[in-house]
C-alpha cells in the first residue's frame, strides 16, 4: 500500500513523525516534489482567490499526488494542539474543501482529527484511525507510533540545537545535507519569523534561508527556541492570540527583540494571512521601541525572486554597516 503526503503546510514540521509511523506499519510513503510553478498553478486554478498561497500550494500538491499512483492521501484535519487555542479555519476546513471540490477523492483521503496537549501530536487517539480503516492491531499501532515519536523528538531536539527544520529533518532521516552553513567571517544574526510552510518551502520563500546563509548570516527561528522560553514571553502579554503557531511566532519575535545577539528581524508572511496581519503589525510597531531593524517579506503566487534578493541584500548590508560603525565607536 502507498500513502501519499503532500509536501506542503505542516509537512515541514511533522514529516519525520508521519514517515516513520507509516513505514513501521509496512506502508510505502510517497511525497510530492518540491513546490514548483506547475504545482502552484494547479492550486491556483482549483481554489478560490481568497486563499493564501500556502493553502493553494497544498491543493496543488494534493492534485499532483492523485497522478502519482498512491492508494491513499494523508490529509489530517488539524484542530488544536493546545487547550483553548486552535488552528486557522482554513486548516480545519481544508480536507472538506478538497473532498467537495474533486469528484471521487473522498474515498482516497485519510482525514483523522488532530487534537493534542502540545505540538507533539503522537497521541494514540490521533492515529487510532489506522485500526478502524485498515485493521492494524492496537499493539502494532502503538509500537509504530512510539518509534515515530522518538524520531520526531530527535528532530525537534536537533532544531533546539540550532538547526533549521529542514536541516534537522535531513539529518534525522539520513538524507544528504545540501544546506549552506553560515561562517563567522562577518557575524550577523537575524531572527527569522515565519510559519514552517512559508520558510522552508523553497518556492514560496524563494529560498530565503539559504540566501541569508550564503551571505554569512546565521539565523534563529521559533522552532530553535525552548517551549518554556516562548511561554515565558507570552505571559508578559495582556492577551494571547487564538492560534498556536501564531503565538509561537509572536513570542519568538519579542524574544528576538530582547536578545542582544539578534541584529535584526525578518517576518515572512503570506498575503491574505489573517493571524499574521495582527502579529506582524504588533511587531512592526514595537520594533522602534527596541531599536531593532525589522522587515516584512510578504509572499504570494506572484512574488519575484529578484525583488527579494535586492531587499535582503540591502537589509543585511545595513546591519553590517551598523555593526561596523558601532565597533568603531561612532
């Protein structure tokens, strides 16, 4: 049996868990190639204009999987991974949007409801559907889930040691590393804010992370921070947001402002993202209070790579000049 997983959205956070889990059950895992113009165009053509580009990309990847000979497509419905907080309504409604848009796909879709106490979703209830749908024994299911959880925790620990989510996944899954490591010739450290599906999808972000690393810039992202440190930052706020990953970004943003090692902050957001429209504005307004350079990069299906390259080169150059000026005592 072959189960397809779209290389989009929370693939960039949970793929090590999903891959190991299904493979431990003797199931072949098939993923789509990196996002391309073809995949984006598929998503745009088959979705409404109001959707943000990550969701359009997901729909494109889903359609791509239909042509790849898979038996089923894993399309979980993410609801909540923290009490009192929820995912964006587009996430929760995405499986329904797809199954009602394409004839005959519902029988190929695996749509478990994802509820958890934290971002470790390896709870038995979230994977019990395999017993009900395919007759997997509870013992085999729990053994597979336990092995998958162990790998995912290793993946998260690798990020906490300073590796990007993509680097951590490559190391954990024994894939060849093809990332560029920043050097210390001209040390600049930038806090990069963005959902994993914006940052690590090379087409959507236009390889922002690699571009920064090639400029001798080291980066820090929310997944490199301990949960207790993010929660500590959130406790300072009079009111939190309603969305878990948006809260993580907000907490990371203010932590970057307070961190003397962080020279500037870049926020990568998709055009039309409701939660980001709030947290991005909050961080932009407060950037002057912390005297930290702040830049927003807003992406959609029409974003141009040359424009991005020029902007980040100017941003990094400004920070380097500022640091040189400070060292000279000017």
